[in-house]
C-alpha cells in the first residue's frame, strides 16, 4: 500500500495495533520444538479473532498467514 494522505495513516493505525498484538501473542505462545506451521496457524487464528485477514495471502497468494 502506498500512503498518500493523512486519512491513509489514520486508517492504518487500527490494523497496526492488531498486528502488534498478534505478533506479541505469537511470541508468548512460541515453544521449543514448535514448527513454523504451528506458529503460523496460531497467527491465523489470532488475526481471525480480530476479524482481520492476511494481506500477503490475499494480495500475493502466499501459503501462510504470517510470512514466516
């Protein structure tokens, strides 16, 4: 996304807060022996809890939700 206006910045703040929260919660959940798929699925579930969807999946068709 190209940020062109102050409204763009204002619009990005809520999703930035969601992403920050999801990343922190993923970090808190990570354990030795966990696979990146395990962690990605947790991230996908957490995003869904917020009603958010993965932009890299939607835009580029990436297989994971969190670009691990």
